[in-house]
C-alpha cells in the first residue's frame, strides 16, 4: 500500500508545528518534501516510505523519539489525535502490567523491582503502590531499568516521590512548544509506603530509554540512588503520538526536559552510571553492594 501525499503532509504539518527545535523541523520537512516531489517515495510501499522519512528525521534532528510509524495491522482511528495517543499508551500499559514486570525480596532482605515502562500516575498508581508495599520491609532496594522502554513524566514523578521525603523537591521542568512550561515536584500524598533511609541501586543498560532514563537521571541528580550498569540510549524529549490513519502514526517530541541538578538533560548522550559494568553483570554487582551496605549498617553501633 502506497503512503498518499495527504498523509505525508499531515505528518509534516504536525511535526513543523510542534517539534522542539523549529529550525531543524523546517530543514527536515523541506528535505522530505523535496524527496517526495522528486518521486523518491513513489515506488515505495507504506512501510518503506515511513522508514525513509524517519531516516531523514534522524539525519537532520538526531532525535531517537522522532518517527513515522507504519502498522501492518490496522488500528481503529480515534476521533481526536490526543485521544488516540492516550489510548495507545494505555493499551501498552495494560500489556506491561503498568510497567511492573517483577517484584520480589531477594536473599538477605533486598527488594527487587523490574520495570518495563513508566505509566502515568493515573493509570499505574495502584500497581506502583502495591509494588512498594511488597518491598516496604526490605533493607535495600534494586530498581532494574535495563529493559525500561519509556513512559510518562508524571509517572517518573510518582516513582521518585516514593523514594524521597516530602513534597517540596523540584524533580524536573518540562518546556513545551505546545503546553508551555511545567514543573514536576515530589508528591505529598502517596497510596503506598515511602522507601526512605535505605540504599537504592538502579540498573541501567543500552535499552534503557526515555522515561526509564528520566527516572535514572533524576534519582542520580537527587543522590538518592547509585546507578550500576551501562550508559543508556539517550532519548530525553517527551513525545506525543498522533495517529494519522489506521496504519500511520507520527511521534513528535515537543518538550525539552531541564533537570534542576544539572541544568540540562541526557539527550544524545545517555545517562552514565556511577558503577560501569556490563549490563548482564549489573544485578550481581548491585546485590553485592547492597549486601555490603546492609552488613555495614548491622556492624554500626
């Protein structure tokens, strides 16, 4: 199936109106229109056209969130773009149990949470609270973000709030061409127990992306966790998904995150752990550090 010019133009219109860097958006859109006018996409099917457009997006913008996506299986087209994006993310959260893949207590009283994505607080709040109840009595906590593919900024806000005291800590500021500027502060009320005064270790890897990186970066900035593993992928821009047809979706990064601890974000460079080890060795390294910390606490008068 060929991707029609109206669909391509709809994607570019959304991209130019919202992308966080207007100058790069103009250059990328001009190159894509030039290629389309020259007939470079004429013999490509929908999937190949989306791939070619995404390549131009990346060549110009170097932004791993920015994509034109083709779905082989048609998805019902929602009436409103924002509703479609929210529905797609809600379905992904359900598929991933609101991002909580595993919760357990390891030998020695070490809590372990494996997360696959960061849901919105509204969608995942109850699941996150339940997970924190399971690890509430442990002596150290490991949060495994090696397979965390992304998620919501307010979900990051919720997870961080469980690990620090009070409601007066600025976590991040989001600057958006669409929604303006918003600050995210730690939350005062939580539905589960806070995890305070005990060590936290965060595992990172090459697959850790977007919302997973946000959580790791913010906890690192707070000095609330020790990061162990490999440098993350480097995608910092919060992104909205817009379904254009039953088979075509454009993802547009329209926000820039600003950490109060660094004054910048991790876009293009990733989050660098304090303890660099091969990511497959990160869990063992964190367990060893947790045991040493627990032992030291037991020996302290």
